[in-house]
C-alpha cells in the first residue's frame, strides 16, 4: 500500500496505517496523523463477494444511521477513486473501548449484563424508522426470506461447499411468513461491538446491513451464539464468549428479544431461523476458506475453516 498517495489524497501527513487483527472479512486499519486517529476500511484481495465488500454502501449505512442511532461510529470520508489506494475505501471515527473475542469476557454478573445489552441494542436497531433513515429504497418487498435462503444456497454452491444437502433441503422446503421490514445488521455478535465497561459504546462492521426481516437478523446472531451445553468442538470455534457462565442461552435470548420487541414467533419458526443462521455462517466460512485455498490470502487462521464449516453443518442438522 502506497502511503504517499493516500497522504496526498487526504491532505494529511505524515500518516501511518496499522492493520487491526481478528477480522475475517473487510480489512480494517488504524489511520494515524499526528495525535489524530481514525479507522480505514477496505475490501480484501481476491474477494468473490462484491456486495459484501461495497465500501460506498457501508459508508451510506453509517451516514444514514449516525444522526439517529448513537451506537454507530461517525463516518468521515468515502473514496471510490482507486488511484488513491488501489481500491475503494472509507474512513470513520475510531471508538475506543474493549472488543471481546474468544474467551475474553468476565464474571457471570458481567456476562449476564452484556448479553442482555446485546439483545437490547438489536431490538433498538430493529425499531428504527426506515423512511427516516432514507433507506426505504432498499426494501425489496415481500419475499425477503425466500430470496435470502436461495441466495445463500447459491453462494454455498459457488464457494464449492459440500455436505449441506439435508440443511439446504430443510431451508428450501419450509416457507416462513414475512414480518414488516426493518433495518438489520446481518452480522450482530460480540466481536462486532465496542464496550465501555458493561455498556455497548459502538456497533461495528455494517458491510452486510440492509432493510429486511428482523427474524433473519436474529437467526444470524443465534448462529454465532454457542452455549455451554454445545460440543467442546463448537465452543472451540471461538465465535465469542457466549458460552461463558452468566450469558443468556439461545432460548433466553429469543425470549428476551420477543419481550422487548413485542414481536413473537412459534418455536418451530425460531428453530428455522437458527438453522438458517448456522448455514449462513457456514457459507461465510466456506467463502473465506475458498479464498485461502486459491492462494488469495495466506492467513493461517483460514487453513482450518473447512473444519468449522463441517461443525456448523452438524449443529444445523441436529437442530432440524
């Protein structure tokens, strides 16, 4: 990356870029100029998922949300000119705080508070007025659930995945009734929030956000929500500290969501959205593994993602 070109484009200098570790998707850097700091986001090399790495789209989401939803980092600048850095990027404020990954967490009292905080924030996001956000054009009308299911099945096939026939058949055969569209994050989990103490200071990684069905959003979160009663192999995937003592169980999480949101679904429907969430996470892992297998990245974390895919599919089959 040629820092000099970026300095010239931004009118700042000297600047430094330091990549944040821990992510699996878009590349995120700490951008420093003197005593000022920002966060720069750009797409990874070799990406096969153009819609998931659209910098302009993510910048638009942050710009729409920031005035009305205080848990969003303030966006600063978007650049579609590839001459500045080789590919599009955007810059936003850096929100200082703690991000929980792996087994990081705390005592049961803290995890109980944090897990309830996450549900509360998801409910508040889903309660936003899409028209006020200026994003109603993203509402494609009825059929969102079916479009998502068929879309993720297509991504699975494109990513050369195997072993999901039973899950694909289940998701295809069962038809869920729609709910009114709302703003959804689509990747809401512990390591996508910044904490200050026991409070959520900011929600990150809006690259997959859209206007869609709230239960699909909840299902994605459930797909990452590993419990203490799940297999040690599933817990070892390190999606976050959801299995530490004090956290809500998946059933408690869905109960709290229904209580706070005023929405409700039969348990069979909730099971469906959980299976969808597991399958979606498996597809994402398979897409990243394919990038590794094709040599687009040498990150050693990606080498065993095929095993994670198999574990997620096993869990989905148990839930069917």
